[in-house]
C-alpha cells in the first residue's frame, strides 16, 4: 500500500481543530435546542443494532468534517481492501481475513473459503456429536464437560460468547482456563471428573507458555486418574497450525482443527477457536452468530462513510481522543451476561491500536488507542459512575442495551433499562448549582447548609455517550456487536495510520520473561539485569525458604 | 476543619513542576546508573507487604519535594485526624472510621468500639454455627449455601475477599448477586436448593433498588418452594441500619446485624458486610484479615511521611496525575485469585476521588482521581500490555505479587513470578531501534526487512511501575493490601483537597432513573425529557411488542 498522510497532515484535521475549540465548551442540550432533528437523525441501524449518537459534543458541521476526514484518510478504499483480502497487515505481509470466517460465500477468495467451510464442517461434527452425547472418555463415560485452554484471543472471545449466550446453553458445560497461575486450572478441575472431561487446547503456535503449561498439567491430571497415553486422544482436541507440536503432545492429527496466519488471535472467535461456543450453544446458534457478524460486514462494506456504523464509532473515538483530549473510553453493557465484554474489547482495541509508529515505521506525534474499560450496568453505578459524573476527566461512554430480556422477568429488566437511559441522560444534562441548592432545600435542609452543599451536588453535564440497542441479545446480535467493534477498531487504526493487526510490543516481555525464568530456575547471571530486578529476584529466592 | 490551600497553591507544587519538566524525559535506567543505591532504598516494608518503587520517573530530590508537598498539605495532621475519628467527611458531618472496624482496642472511641465488638461477636456466632452445620432451613436441611445480595461496597469487597481466600474455604459455599439484571440472581439460584440456602441482604438503608429487587425475588423463590412467611426468618439475614424496613420485609430483628453511618459502603468489608467472607473462611481467618489491616493502620499512623507506604503510593499517584499528565492507573495482580481486585479498587478510588470541587465547594482547576483499571497477570500480557509497552499514553502500573503459591505447584508459579518481574523490567528498559534491528537480523531476516520492521519492534521504555510483594496471599496480607489502598486513596483525596468519603455525584442518576422507570411503567409525561431520551423510551416501548 502507498504511504499515507498522518492524521495531523489531513486538511480536515485543521478544520476539526477549530471546531473542537468551540464544541469543547458546548452544551449538548443547547445543541438539541438548536437542531431538534438530531434526536432522530443522529442514529443508525445495521445488522439488528441501533446506534444513537445524538448525545455527543458534535454538531452536523463537525460530523461532516469527521466524515471528510475518513474520506481523506482513504477509508473508502481501505474497507474493501480489508474485506477483499489485501495484505493490510503490512508488517507481517498478510491479509486480515476474520470476515471470511463468517462469510456465506467466498467470492474471489474461493481457495481460502474452501478451507473455512471444511473447518466449519468439522466443528459442526464435534459440536453435534458432543451435544448428542456420542463422545466418550477412556472409561466409556459420556463427555459432559469441555475445558478450553487458551489465553488472550484464544480465551477472551470464546469465554465472552459462551457467557453471553447462556440462555441458549445445551447439556455440555464449557469452562475456560487461561492463567499460568496454577490456581486457575486447579480451581476448574476441582469440580470435574477426568472420565467425562474433554480439553480443547487453543494455541495457534502450540507454543504459548501459559497454554502449554496448563495443557501439560491437564494431561498429568488425566494420566494420574488412570488414563493411558493412548486414551489421551479421547480427551484432547487442539486448535492450532502446528500439527507437529500437537502430535508430540499426544493429540491425534485427526483431533486438530486448523487456524490460519491470516487470522489474528483477537479476531479468531469466528474460527475453530470458537468451538467451545459452538458446543455450548449448538451448531445452529453458532451459525446465527456468524450470520450476525456477516450482516455487519455487509453493512460495513456497503454503507456510505457518513452512515456507516463502525466508521461513525471510530470517528467519535478519534474526535474525543485527538481533538478533545480523552485518554480513555468506557463501555457499559446493561446486561449481566455481557460482563466480560470490556475484557474482550480491551484486547481488541488496546492490542490493535496501542501503537506509537505508523505502518511505515514513523514515530507519531499524536495519541493513538485509548484505555478501554468498563463493567456491566448497573454495577458500575455503585462504583465508578461517581467519577463519570463529577470527576475531572473526559470519559466518553458506550451504553449497550438489549431491549428485552431472556429471563422473562419484565419488572427487573425494566429497572435495568430505566437505569441505562437515566445514566446516559444524567451525564448529558447534569445539574446546576442552583438546582442542587433547591433540591437540598426541598429535603428540608437549612438555607446555610443547602448553600454549602450545593456545589457538591452540582454536576457539570455535557458528558458524551452513545447508546447501542438491540431487540434482544441473541447469537445474531452478539455477532453483529463484536463485528461492529472489530471494524471500529480497524477504522481508528487507519485514521491513526497504524497497523492494527500486529502486536510486536509483546515480544520483548516474553524474551525477558524466559531470561528471568532461567535465572529463577538456577541459571547463573549475577548482576546481568537492572539492579531492581536483581534485587527482586533475590527477594523471591529468599521467600522460597 | 480549616479551609485548605489547593494543590496548585502549595510551595512544593511549583518546585515539583520544574522537576517534572526534567524527569518527564528522563531515563530510569540512567537514574539507576546515577544512584545505584536506589534499588535497595526506594523500598518500604509494612504489615507484611514490601513495596519497591525504584522503577519510577523519580529521583531523590523529587521524592523529597513530594514528601514536602504531603507535609505542606497537612497530611501529618490529617492522618491522625482520620484514625481518631474527627469529622473528616465534612459534607456529611461525620467521621470515616473504617479503621475502628479492625481495631483490637478502642482508645478514645470506647463507645463506638463497644458496638463494633458486639457486632463481631454476633458475626462470629453466625459464622461458627454455619460452619459447624448447626443452622437449618425450613425443612430441617443443613444450610450449605449463602447468597450475599448487595451492590457496590456491599458486593465488591466481600466478593473479592471470598475469592482471594479460596484456599481457606470451609464447607459452606458463598455466592454473590448484585446486578438488577434478573439474570444475575436467576443464574445463581439455578444451582441452589431453597431448603439449604441462606440469604444475606446487605444494604445500609435497606432501600438500594437492586438489592431490594433481588431480595424480593429471592423471597418469592423461597415461598414458591414451599416455605411459609414465618420460615423466612431461617433463610434471611440483613446487614442494615434500617431495622424497620428489614422487619417489614420479613427479617427478624435478631437476624439484623448493624452498619453505622460512620462507615462508607466502599470501606465496609471489615464490618458485618464481610459476614459472608467470615463464613467462607471461618472466624479465625477473618480475624487475621482484620489484624492485617490493623497492622497497616498502625504503620500509616506511625511511619514518617517519607517512609509511609500509603503516603508514598499516593504521592506517586499525584506525581503522575498532576505533574506528568497521566489520566489512568493500572493495577496488575499476578495472582489469579485477585482477579477482582481492579473492580474493587475502581470503586474505592474512583468513587472516593472522582470529584471536581474541593471539600469547601470550590471548583478545582486541576485533575483529581484517574481511571483505575487492570486485570490479573498473566492474562493482560495477551491483551492490553501491547498498549502499555508501545502505546502513546502514560499508564503507571502497580504489580502485585505473592512470592509463594498455595497450590504447591512451584513450576507454574515460578513462571508467574518470572512474567511479573519481566513485565516491570520491560516497561522500564524498552528496546532501541538498533537492538530491534539486530534481533530481527538474528532471526534471519534480510537486511532491508529488518530495517523496515525495526521501528515496530522498538519500545521506548521509561514506563514506570511499582512492585508490591508479600510472602503469600493470606488473610493477613490481603487485609494489609486493602487497607494500603484505602489509605492511599485517602491521602490522594487530601492532596487534592477533596472529601473522599461522600458520593453526591450518584444521586441525580437515581432520581432520573426513578423518573424514567415511572415513564416506562405508564406514567404520562410526553416530551418532558430531552428528545434523545424521549426517543429511546419510545424505542423500548415498541420493542415490548
């Protein structure tokens, strides 16, 4: 690809800087008063999701300038390039084709698509046989529990999807182990029976330290329970590209499902990495999950930039990060089953866009990816919302709200909805000092006390948020939601001029980790590292007694 | 208390601004080279915790100036004022005496202490009878499961402590339900038997919307299973100050344990709100948890400001937030059982210090509480660490590391330790472009490709972190750790001149929530709210079909 202009070099950037100076101090309520149409028109619908972005420090002029920025940055060409399999991951010389994993046809990518379809058929076969109770362990017991061993993208995606789709679960229980801390595996295995447990080892390279350590421990657990080496074939599947290492481990080749180098870990839940989800919810539901994402892919390709949901969300991210000074973004799903969504999005966004050089290797002099954090509502209201409402930081928020609940308990769910809409509204409207004083007087406080406390109850308002709604959290809308954030992340990466598909920044830590592990295991190397690390290694050694 | 000088008005503030200009671009490795003693001397030990703060953008001069800032801000007087029960929560005219809840003697606070001791005796009685299997449900079955219903401070603290002390669990299982989303309670009750389940309803006011909604649903579940109204006394305890409301609910007065208005929700795990923890780990362990916190309280009171662990951590927070421009703080416990620690600390720090006016009600023109986030290591290494290493934001980090593991699996735990120390070291040392180029050549890449990729592998380093270690994660060291962060939060609040003990910012959202709930339940009010909220209420109504 041709070298691109940095964000700050685009003509629309200068224009937006001027607008930001005005809008920084704007009243969003006043923006509604000046432009009553924005309530209905600052909205979008795609793939079963509705986005309301009317409560932002944004008017139509700034919105148009942001869309011009997207256009100038070449998003119009980059989006089809991504979806059509161009080598968009330029530092690793490969495409990023997670969208192909959920496609219903291959188009120009027939060869790759054939492999995808073949893998899907094998996933389906495992999922269906497990759900029919046809798979047995070494003693003839039916497999009832599946433990996914993986970390990062081989954990966060499947874990989120399985939890989020709990109302759709069948009879097989899926568990997730990720941490190299042995307590993670130990706590999980405590409740399980080796005779009826199947492990899915997810590691593209089959070399991930945590996953390998946990898989070896799981293998020992199985052998100690009385399984033979030959029996392991009944209890281990692998999702990997490294068949040789998997075979050495004792996993039969026919029990290995493929990964591809054109799928990044954080985009891999749509591949065989999602097998545990397909087992948990059944194949048909998993196909609906893929179809929901594919519907979002179609929207992403076809909708004009100004009416393109991922593009819009990305422009808001850049608007707040690069023009209004936000360093973070908070995601608030008002659905308890989405409580892992912030964890998933942390990896997706921060691993993708936590970069400081352009895709051409030039150091950037502007901010890229923000810290993404959040929790399921209403929990955060009793925790960090105080800071959202009265803190000194700008924290743009995404509220995510299924409009109906699977529980059938409408009263409680109505409270959830009311709280979600109330938080978004409260952030915007705030409360003046005078209104606070009146509220205090109405509670019967004496004049002087009301006067004294009013500034503490006052809230500045004008704090921006989006609301993303859906009829219900189904496999399809969940798929669309994840694809939405994937594409938003891609677009922001393009606007910043970085490559969102590599993660070179995690390599050095692994190297130094191996070095320190050697030292802790007795390798000589006195004084080789910095004095603080040397001292801490000594502290650890002493603690071993 | 006398009105205080804002942070920016302190003499040390100006001095520190000058130092920040130099240290912002400093090399931490060079600071070690210039001052080899810092490895051993930028450390502190208190209450079983060791803090290493040597890997910071800080030299001895700046450290001394920060301590001078603390002194000038009056921390030397504010600390004893807090611990001795002065009305430090000035907007609510009351003390903040969570330290009394873990005290082994009452000193001048004999009256309050007597109540604390009485409540402890009652907690002990419940915990011991449950653990001996002496409490039965309506059909005579032994109580085996306890469900804590609470939200915010009535949930995050007990949930964290129970999870963190899993190796100490006895035979009673403790569960936690917080969210008003009915799925939270439903998912929990699915696996439980009403005949052997006890609910603990935690709500100071007994009016918390989520807690009341869930408690009523739990009550229905019990009645539907065949319990009579009179049987409820066997299945419900309350932790509350509102005996009347608890009685109306059907909870016998003798089943109500007290709360006090001088304990904030987010500081309440040491009170009867911690009853579920005491049940989970047994009374003796709970006392050790209290004693660990008390040891930290003693250190906090007695250590000089420059050798005071909570003060030092707070000064680092202010240093990065107000002098070096950080808007966030990341906490990385390298222990899987502490995975809820960031959630707990989010409430503690962001609800306490997410304020924009001084305790006297003056608007502040500087930053207060940052966003606190994080996750258990090594999980984050496969997720957001990319941004920590190569992103454009300053994210000061706390690594928390128990030096030994309860699991007895030393090999895996050694890997955990190695990873923790490696991440802290990597953040500091980084990797130059030249070193990156050499590493790529060593992998066999051609010259041109190594040259092209080197900037992507290069890491700036100089990213600061603290390391907090402990021999093992025990009830005592966990108590000390939580008390450490409580006091750090207090100190930062004092340096910013705010009241960290109120949370007026969450009130308006509750009021507007009630208003919207009314609208969703059929109250008339067309057009009363902003157009976006009106539209979204309509969308919700349509979705109900």
